[in-house]
C-alpha cells in the first residue's frame, strides 16, 4: 500500500472531538495539528500550509463555511483539500459545504473507516495535482518562449501574405489536427482496454473475497484470526472500498468514451476532404462537426441555437468550408463579453440556385468604419496576441473559390450576423 506523508489540520471547538479525530488518524504517515476555532485555523495555515484540513462547520465566531471560503480564496491554500464535518443532515447544508469549495464532507458521528478512506484518497489526489502543477509551470515557461517565437513568426508572415491564402495552408493544418487526434487516440485506447480488464479483475477478486468471507464466518466468534480479519476490514474501510471500486471504474470508462468521441470528431473534421476533390456534401454535418471542434471556445460563453432549414447537398470542398464555419463560430464566441451570457444562432436555408448559412451572435458588434476592412489580411479588432487577422481573410478566399460570397450585418452593442451564400452546383470554371 502506498505510503503518504502529510500534515492534517483538525479544526473543532470541541476538545473531545479533536482527540477522537487524532485517534482515528493516528498513523506514522500523518502529522496532525489541532486548533479550536476558525481564527486559529487561518493563523495556523498562515504559518504553515497543511496538506489537508478537517473542518467543523458549527463553531462560535467564524463558522467552518467562512473558513473554507477564506482558504479557497487564498492563493497559498486554494488547492488544500477540505473535508467539512457537520452534524447538519439536511441537503441544503451539505450543498453549502460543497459550494464553499470543500472537496468532501462527513456527518457526525463520523465513521472512522470512512474518514480514513476519504483522507487517504484526497491526499493522493492532492499529490497528483501538485505534480501536475509543477509540470504546468514548466509548460507555462515553454508557452512564454513559444509566444516570443510566435511574434517573430508573425513578423515574417507579412512577407508571405499571398501564400497563406492557398489551399496548402489548410491541408497542413488538417494533417496537424489528424496527427494530434491520432496521438491522443492511442493512449486513450490503452486506458480504455486497461479499465475493462481492471473491471473484470475486480469482479473476479470479489468472488475470491466472498469465498474467504464464508470461511471467516465458519471461525468461532472469539477466534484470534477472525478478530484480526474484522479489525483489518474496518481499518481499510472494506465495505466502502468494495461498493466504490466498480463505480469508479464505470465513471472512468464513461470519461474515456467522451474523449474518444471528441477525438473522432476532430479526425472527421480534419480528414473530410484530404483528397481536395469536389464532392457532394451535407453542410449541416459540416456545421455540427465544426461546432464540436469549437465547443471549448463556446460552452462557457454562449448558448447555441440551431435553426436549420431544409437544404440540398452542394458541390464543394467540405474541409475548406468546415474551416470557414469554424472561423465564424470562434469569432462569434470571442465577440461575446466574458461574464455576459450570450447566444450564437446557426441558420440555414436555400432558394433555387444557392444555399445560405448564417452565424449570428449577441456580442459586441463591429464598428461601421471596420465592417469594410474585416476581410483584409492581418486586420483584427482583437487584443494583441489573441488573433492574427487571418481567419476571415482565409474564409473570404475559400468562399470565393466556391463561387460564393459572404455578407455581414452588425450593430455595435447588439451583435453581428455573417451569411455565407454558396451555389448548389459549381460553375464549369471551378
């Protein structure tokens, strides 16, 4: 069993409760510190940041809820896991405890086995999070270095403005996306296979344990072996571990399935037209694929409303049109201010000779003097480092390649609508 060395801060105004928790957590791998109030807890954390806080809710002066909020708002202690301990059994109090940022809660009287298991699991989780944080710092340094290199590259891009609009650029991006999807898919497949095997192993292991349980029942109640087995089961929280193990495996498999769906969408997006051949395509499918790829840009900023009409398949280069849709969706998300709930509406329709696709947002809008310039290469109204000013320029070129056109209408403070109009059949010259 993995050994974890950690400092645990126990906060409770009842001296007896503090001694009980210290007894439950009596282990050479844990160092326990005890204080009697919320104020003392904050002082103790200021002197030395613990690895975990066991925090009573109802205390005179500062309540446990207030202490948890203070700890989670402090950069030094915001990643320290908190277990709230409360005699309150109602659902609202539990939700309040979790709403303060606490990772878990226990209800008095506290079960020793449950406490030990939750403490051990949270400490292991914190250890992994600390490792990831260290790697995150390294990644941040590399990103800063990459940003410097990106600025140098951007200065060189102006010398190759015409070449950037060529199809080779999009093909390279598609190949890169496909490569990333492949690299992600391989380790995800390993994890999924191992989880399935682990699930089977656990089921077999539980069959063996059930057989041992039958032998345990056959022993006399006073037998030393039976007493030792019962003590060991209580110490490791056997009943809790058994109930939770298969649940954790099931939830992990669901998470892996979600990752695989995202990777599949990314591969479809990047491979939809690697041959550069004109073909009949469903624009609704391309819109949905682009929406899935842009979901991380949109989901925290706007609700997406689909108002799809009935449209025929059109003759096109699907991957290039997907790039147009992706650019319009990302721009729509960026136009919506942070903290202001927005809406992005996708509409489609057709007439006798052409189909149209609209992307509307409820964002900040475009100033009239900028509307005529938004398709110019390198023109952008975004902050430095956020956009290159190439997305709409490339999109404009792709739509022209399809013998189509882009129309834009915008009102400052109300939002913008981009309409892409495309012929159902390409002229012979295309």
